[in-house]
């Protein structure tokens, strides 16, 4: 069982992702924007005691702080730079803007196939 942080500004998407992750026995943390995500991971403000997720499922287009900025902050933080990330976005193929983030393990367009997402989650967790 892994701890997975789901970050998306759409509550219905968070609920669906949470349901899919719980069906494969993972624990889920939720954040509804990037600022909340970096706070939960202890990046900003810095909190070396903040519990870290084993994987982040991250939307790209969100208010306050977008997913790309979250990935860059994770990459620059020694505590979070090795946490695998899966990108879930309604905005087509986002691979190009994430080229500088080696921990991005996959991309999914909304709506996504839950079976393929489960497979990608397991693969990312096994290669951590």
C-alpha cells in the first residue's frame, strides 16, 4: 500500500482518482491546487517533518499554482526530487513542458482509462 497525493482543482476528478486508487489499496491525500500540494509535502513553507507521498498524480492547469510549477518545486527540493509524478490533464499532450522533470512517469488525458492509470501507478511505484 502506497500513499498517493492527488492534486486537481476539480473535486469530481479528485473523487474519481481517489476511488480508483483505493480499489488497488492505496491511501490517498488530496490537494485542490498546487500551493496546497507544496504545503502538504513540506516544500513551501519548508517542513522537514511533513509526510511525503510515494507518488503524486498531478493536474496541469490549476488556479494559484499550476502543475508544472509544482513539478519544478519538487525537482528543486531534496526531499521530493525523487517522488514519481503522473500527469493527468485535459489539455492534450504536455510532454514537452515536462522534459526537464525526470520524475514524470506518465501522461494521461482527461477522460482517462482507469485500468491504464492503475497500471501506470503500479509501474511508477515499482521503479521508484
